C-alpha cells in the first residue's frame, strides 16, 4: 500500500513539475498582470475615496483592502516578461532596457503597500494618509516611466 501511494505521489509531483516549468505564452503573462492590476485598482480606488473624504472612512474596510493591496503588490512583477510589451498592454519596452529601475519601482510599490497595511491597522487617518500618498507615488512613478 505504501509503495503504491509513493508511486502515485511521485507521478503527481512529476506531472505538476512539468506544468510549472512549461513556457508561459506572452498573452498569458499579459492577461495575468492586467488582471492583477485590475484587482489593485479595485482596492486602491475605494482607499483613495476614503482618504480624500469622498466616502465615509471605515477603518475595518480600509484595513481589509490595504492588506489585499499589499498581497497583490507581490504578484505582477513576475509577468513582465520579454515579448510582452506592445500597444495593447500599455507596458513600455524600456522595461527590458531599464530592468533594474523597473524592479526597484516594483520593490518600492511592495514596500509602500506593506507600510500602508501597517498604518491601516492604527485606524488613524493621520497615519494612514501619508502612507497612502507614498503608495500612490510609487504607482505614479512606474506609470510615468514604464507605461504608455
């Protein structure tokens, strides 16, 4: 019984490894990162509305969305692959030639959204507002340099 279980587990792991190492098609990378950025916008917009006073501040909802935003910030970087920059995406080809600067910007986005999630735990808008603005600046910097 143990031998059969071991054989089955080995076969499953081998199949999974094959899938994971399969070459990602450019359209898959584009769709993935666009989906992540749509989710970022989904959460960032309501946070901005609360910070600007357009909607009532709800500390619990703000913190929930800030935590999700911090998690989402970890996701899109891996999908900026060679051959995935064209007019349909808005991502500029200089991501390739300025990869270190792009990666630094992604790291800044990750750090700023993590700091926003931490500030959100306080429930204090005086702590939240500057953290939100810092996160927004990382978005703007990337858009200014790497997005059409």
